[in-house]
C-alpha cells in the first residue's frame, strides 16, 4: 500500500515539475522584452560657444567633480571628441554631457597634450562655466537611429524635439 502511494506521489510531483516549471526559451520571448544596450544619444545647446572646450560633470551643488576625463579620454575614434554640429545651434554629444555639465578653460587639444590628469582641485580652478546648458535632451540609444545626424536634424528643423526626453 505504501509503495503504491509513494509511486503515485512521485508521479504527481514529476508531472507537476515537468509541466509547472516551464520558462520561456529565448526563441519564444517577445522582441519587446529584449533590452538593447548601447551609447545614449544626447543633444544640447549652450549659453556661449564652448564647442572646443572639455566638458566635466559637477555635483548638484556645483562644489565638486563627479566625472572628468584623462587626457587620453578626449578622443572619439582616434580624433578629438568635439561635439557634432547640428541645425539651429544644437550639438550632438560625443563625450558624456549630462545635466551636471561644466566646461573647462582648456580646449580638447590643450587637454589632450597634458602629461597627466589634473587633480580635482586643479580642474575646479579651470572651470570656465559651471552652468553652461540652456537645453539638454536624451534622445534614446544610438541603435534607435538609422541615420543619426540626419534624423536629429529633421527633428530639430520640424520642431519635433518633444519626442525626446527633455532634461533641461
């Protein structure tokens, strides 16, 4: 009697395990659940012409640095990482512009020639403008665009920037 009961319980547990513990295989998952990573697309405008100046990131109170490059980090694909000029004075970031952005007095060229990364104190003394941004948009990931610059310019010219997340 116990052998029969044990056998039946094992069969029930096996069947429950077999049919109750299914997870979707990657092939059956919806394409909507796949997270695509990649570089963020950021466009911005500044109060003045800081095109040639190195950006750094400041804390919310603007009293300390949260991020800054080494001299070797101011390059993009082998060239100095100047932003890309877009229509109507907008710039496409290639260095890591964010809401806490500030610009240094040093240009990309000058900074790239330094033989060491300046200290935080030295960099704080080199801040040209601690609050330079007038507009800042996160536009999604680079993978979201077929022709990045053309699509951004089209959105700018058509006044369609509201489709992007405005930070400032």
